[in-house]
C-alpha cells in the first residue's frame, strides 16, 4: 500500500489519457508538488475513469500496449467473465476489467512492489473488493479463465505461452501484448505451437496486441 505519509496527502490528476470512448486513465500526483492543472482532454462523462499513481517503472497508462489492451478488454469482458491480469504491474488492466463488470478478476505479478502498487490502485478505484491481487505467476492463478490479459515481452511469452493456453477456458480468449509489430509473426508461431489460433490483432505506434483462442 502507499506510504503512511501519503494518507493525508491530496492528489490531483496530472495527466489524462483518453484511451478509447470507453476508458480514460488519469495519472495522479501529490497536489503539494504540482499545480492543480489538468493536462490532456477532459474525460468523457460516460467513460470509465481509472486513477493511477505514478510509481517507478510500473505503467501509468500512457504506453500504447496498455491502451490497446484496455480497448480490447472493453470488447471482450462480460458480466460472467473470469479474468486474469498476468504480470499486473500497476493493476490498470485488472482494474479496467473490474470496472467493466467482470464476475471475478485475479491479478498476479512476480514483483512484490507491483502487488502492493496494484492493491493501492485498486483501493483508489473502489474495486479492491472485486479483485484478488497476489504475488506469483500463471502457476499461482486459479483458472480456468474466460479472458487472460498479458502485457509482457516476447522472451516472457516464450516461457509462459504454454501455461497461458492451459489456463484458458475452452471458449476463452487471451490478449497478448507488449510486442513490437515486427515480432508478431514470432508470437503467433509460439501461440500456434500450443494450440492457439489468432482471432484479432491491433496496432498502435509500432506496438501490437494480439487476441488468441483455442483452435
């Protein structure tokens, strides 16, 4: 969770990112350190707003892969969906799934700091009671899952694509992102080798997100 001295700190939106018509991410910073100005467009009143606090290397929502994943989640998550955010970082994607009304959301990361940061952001977005955030990887998650979102890197997918396929429900789908456009053929080959087939692929500023399902 946040440091004790943060409890009484006033936080303001520093940067607003309009991800899609469905999602807006606001990066929060202490009011004591920054003028109370809002950079970026004002959020659409009908959009789901995710507030995150900047924390080291963990995502703030500005990266194209985060935005691609949220856009895809908005099309895929249903009220009955069991969702896994694999390598949750700041928890943005799991929080997004919870805000979309998923039946359950698990979020895992191998970094203790990421787990604490995700828990803090879940509280900030009033979804902590609907998320199970824990230390670990795919082997610690309680599947099967209807939707898995994994914003990782190609070398990590080489290690985890098999367990990801195993954790996917028969009609489930996985969003694989964190790869460059020039790496998509290699990711598709990995997925195919583990019985998955490409359903959809989207790209933004040289980065890609690919949706796979059981063949």
